[in-house]
C-alpha cells in the first residue's frame, strides 16, 4: 500500500515537471523570437556605422524583411523601430 502511494506521488511529480518543462520551453522560444525581432535595431545601427558586415545583417534579418514586405503593420513597426528608436536609416 505504501509503495503504491509513493509510485503515485512520483508519477504526479513527473507530470507536473513535464507540464512546467513545456511551459518553460514555450516561454524560452517566445523570448528568443522577441529578442530576435528587437535585435534588428541595434544591429542596423552597428551596420550603418561599419561595425557589422552588411552581408551578415542582410542574411540574418531576411526573414523579417520578407514578413515586412508582405505585411504592412510589420513593415510600419520595423520602419519606426529601426528608424525612429535606433536612428538607423534603413532596415531593408
């Protein structure tokens, strides 16, 4: 009887950790995506000043440029964020 209860508790804890593990991964992925999008500003600024290669910038942010070219709100946001917030003259 005691062994059965211990096994049940162990199974419950494993389920709880599994659920929390999934939540943790989802949060990490979302955070990484947000940081990727927001990193375009400082990297554009460094590219303009010559501290970051233009070819690397272009390939690194080509997914964002593709989204922005097909989705006007994303284009407006990136234009504002890079141009106004980071005072970089381009993001394309």
